[in-house]
C-alpha cells in the first residue's frame, strides 16, 4: 500500500480529492465493453454525457448511436463531445441524425481554420462515458469496429475501466468543464453519489481509493507528474502498457533511476502501430532503455492500444493518456488512478497474459536492425514535441 506522503502528492495532482466506496470492473476486449456500455445506456434515467476522441459511423458506432438516441427519446438528457481530428472521416450527417433525435453534440476544436474554436494540436483524446452521474467509464477504447473481435472487427488490444460510485461524479466534472470551455454554458449536473464524510482519513483506514486525473495537460502537466511520482516511488516492480511511448528527458531519467534502484521495469509496446511515425519515434529510445535494464516487449497479434501502468502491484492507472508529449502537454485526457491491491493484481495478471503473445526485444538483436530504420527513427524523433 502506498505511503501517506505519496497519497498526499497524488491528491495534489487529482481533479478532486480521492474517493472510496467505488466498484471497479476492467475490460480488455471491445465486445464485452460495448455490451456493458449499452446496458448502462439503456438503464439511464436522467442524463448521459460522453467525451469520445473517435466516434465512427460503422456498425459499432451506429449501435451505440441508436442506444443513445433511444435514451434521448425517453427523456434522458444526452450530451456528446467528439473530437474533430479523431472523427475526421465521419460524415456530419451521422451526428446530425443524433441531434435530430434530441442529443446535444458538439465537435471539439474543428480543424477547419474558418470555423469557430479552430485548433490543431489540443485534441480531446478522452474516451469517457458517464451515466446518471453514478457509472463512469474511461480507458483507451474508442467507439469503432477496430475494437471488435475478428472477423467483424480488427481485434485491437485495449483496456477500459467501469467505475460505479462517487468517482463517476469526478469524471463528470471533467465533462462539465470541457462543455463550459467550448460553449460558455455551465451545466447544472448535481453529484448523485456523495463523497465520504472524511476524505483525509489515514491511509491504513482508507482502503481502496480512486483519483481522477484529467486536467488539460498544458496547465500543469498532471499526467507527466503522475508518472514521475509513480516511477520515483516504485520499490520492486513497474509494468507499463502503452500504445505510444515517446518519453521526454525527465521520464527517461525516472525510468533509469528506477532500474538503478533495482526496480524491475517492463514496457509492453506495439509491434505494429496505427501511427507509424510515433512508433519510429518510440523506437529511437529502445537502445538506451535496454542498456539501462528496462525490459521491452512487443505485442504481436494485433494493434496494441492500451494505456495502463501497475507499480508494486497495488498502485495502478488506466485511462486515455499515453507516455508522449501530446498526452502530457496538449490533449484532454482522463485517467483513473487506483490504490487497490485487487485492481492492481488484475491489471498485473493481464500484463503477464499479454506477455505470452509478445516478443522480448533483446539489445544485441535490436542493434542489427537495418540502417534505413535508424534513419526513420531519427527523423521521427525530431517531431517528438508534437507526438
């Protein structure tokens, strides 16, 4: 269990003080996740809010859109924020149909310069759903067929969490803030599950605790500070799964320092990525990481898109943030930070299972890669500040 000083530091990073009394469910496959999401949407009685980087107009997208439209039809307030870049190839008519059904939908930071609130770099990278202020989701899964098992989908490997309890209210505050920043309208969405009476109870009386981390990165870079704190306090093990890993100097130093202290640091990264330039930029760091003692594993079966970390088997995080500059400095993100041995064990077990389908990167073999790959890696690394 993390020490009280660590918990206080984590609290300073959080949007709110920690909550307890939450029920946590983890999902590692899109099929079961989408089924549960739709069940919760169908059971909504008052309100639904969603922030989604990619909301495709494919089979999965239409399925979720129908559930949301039905909810709006029975009087549930439904609001959606979708990202302009993440959903760039989705016909506007797809969202227009939802609006006609009674859903309020806004496009976050359009990429057309002539449109209001135009922006390029700051994206809404969240994948959140909150139902009635009681159930909240965040993780790496977008609304798209890519996360469905073959043959219907691409079977991308990802991780998502469902929280039932007061932490869902904390997640909803992120939506309220984004809605206000984008529309100027302050939503009145009262908290449905109260917080505990004394959130500063000593750690040994606290039990499981959940923080919500999700401020806009450029304000104080809470995601970066979160990982630096976790790596700095690690005692025996760190297991990180990341779709895009482009660590800056401080994060690299933290990884090296952990290895020097004798901490076993393992990274599970994609063997093939959906964004090639980011993968090349990531691989630029493999040589030095391997020399320092970091173990690197490449996930082989499909695209790896998960963003999780487990430290010392009890501290864990799951959400939308990658270990790169976009997540740390630019994008809107949302992560749960969970101090719970049971959740930590579940994520650690999944990490070990994933290693069965991964190949360990060995330093000697890595140094034998073709020269042209080294050139691509160098060129991609020049773009690291915006990757």
